[in-house]
C-alpha cells in the first residue's frame, strides 16, 4: 500500500500490513513487535532451527530451480549453519546446532544413516519434487499483497514455490533431550497440516485465484526421518471450504487489531486496551532485552 494511502492510525503506529505469520501471534505479541520493537530495532536473533529451515529451502531452490550441483549447494548450506552464532540466552541453541550438523540418524525412506541436516535437506528436496511432479512450470514464489473484506491494511507474504498453485515447504528439527540415547528427540511429522500453515497457504491460494479458479495447494513437511506431502486434491484440511474458513479467521483477527489501533490515541493508550500474556510460548523464546522492554512498556 503506497504511503499516501495508508490510514493515519496505521502510520501513527508504524503498522503498514498484516502477515499470515503475525495472525498466529497473540495480539499483545504482534502489537508489541510491530508498533514498538521494530521501530526501536529491538529484536531477538534467529535461533539455529529458523536458520536451518531457511538454508534448507534455499538448498531446494538452488537445486530444483537453478540446476545447481547438489553437493555444492549442500556444502554452502552447511557453511551457513557453521556461521550461526548461538543465542547467548538460550543454552540449547549451541547444543542444537551441534545436533543438526553432527547428529546421526537413519532415514525411514532410504534406511541410510547421515547427519540430521543432510537427511532433512534430502527429504525436503524429494518431497518438493513429489509436490511439483507433472507441473509444466515451477517458479520461485513471489511476494504477494492481498486484501480481505472489511480490513483496511493488506496481508503481505511470500510463496515458497509457485506452479499452477501454491507449494509451501516446512522443516522440523530435533530438540535437545540429554537423557535420550542420541542426546536429542525427533518429533514425528504431522498427521495433517498445521493450522498456522493453513492460514499461510490460504492467503496465497486466494491471491492466485485472481488468475485462475483451479489453484491446487500443497504443503511439504520434512525432517531427518522422512517427508510428508499434503495436497488439496485429497486432504480435507486444504479443501476450498477449509481455506475459506482460515481466511475468515484471519480477517476477524486483523479487523480486531485495526479497530484497537483506530481507537487509540497513542502507544500507551493502545497498550492499555490489550492484556499481555507473557506466559505464552512465543514470549518465552524471545531475548531478555526484548521481554524486558515489553514488560516495561506495559508497566508504564
């Protein structure tokens, strides 16, 4: 949205757009993040799982779209994880980096043993290949901007891959478990798409339907065990009805946030309308400086 079209209340709070990921945060967390933390450049450094997920997607993009040598692309991805600086406030982050880079596991698919990182990237690539099989065109996903009825600000997000439809990639990483045989635990892949991921693909599905009524949606999950592909062809959680339901839920959350900002005169006024829930897990993963500022703002 051009700046001269942004509502006064949105400019007042530095809140220019909604995002699919932001909808999943509690109101207190999303408002603090966009209204206070970002303008003050207070942020929590990414943890190794987030960075590993980014590098896994980059690896697939390089191999699948740019015909890069798989070995070279993998070595580059590994080098990026070696460069990761562990969070100093999170003792598990350094241990998790070591697990991802050096922990050994056996693939349920190939029955070959390799590192957690190598297997996860291999599985994500194979899952993506299955997801785009038969498609005439596979492209890098664009940034999209879409409006929902009754909401003044756009929703903005980026597809991972675009075919005739939406292809979204998700990775899962082990967590530290000292008393486990390997020192870590690997969670099973989801039995159905996760609700926050349904919200994400629903927005992209709606945007792509401006060009075509037939927009398939595919979610690929991968970890060091295996991969799982969910398709709107046969998955009820990705049906038109479920995606429409997700969009309505996103619309209501966004409209509520806009109403709060529209009514508030300033930041203090806005925070007085929102009860913080610092026990929520999304707060627990933030840095001490980030949480301290939030607690300070709500106590003033």
